C-alpha cells in the first residue's frame, strides 16, 4: 500500500459545483510534491457547511488505484505557561 499526504481546501462554491455536476475530480499536490487526482465523491464524509479544509492521507494499491482516504488527525497544540 502507498500512503500519500495531501492538503485539500475547497470552498463552498467548489463543493456546490460538484453537486451541480460541473466537476467530478479533485486534483491536489501531495506533501512530497507529486500530483494526486481523486474522484470528488470520496470526499463526501468530510464536507462541512464551510466546504473542506483539512489534511488527508490517501491510501492506494501498488498500481496507484484508490483504496481509502482518512482525515489526518492533528493534535491540538498545548499552551504551556512557565511561571517565574
């Protein structure tokens, strides 16, 4: 399996264009600089009222056929205050 990390940012207008049948594919640049094309429909679980704005890990087989997409979990930054 191949795992590719991508940042996907789509506006509400871009999501709306998908629902209107104007777009079917999303093209993104991976963290390693490669280009990834995937069907918009795999992003359905990640659509919010604000569109999509997140980091994802795409899993493909050895022939680069899509297998899965998962939101990359990021840990919230901790604010550690030092007391003098």
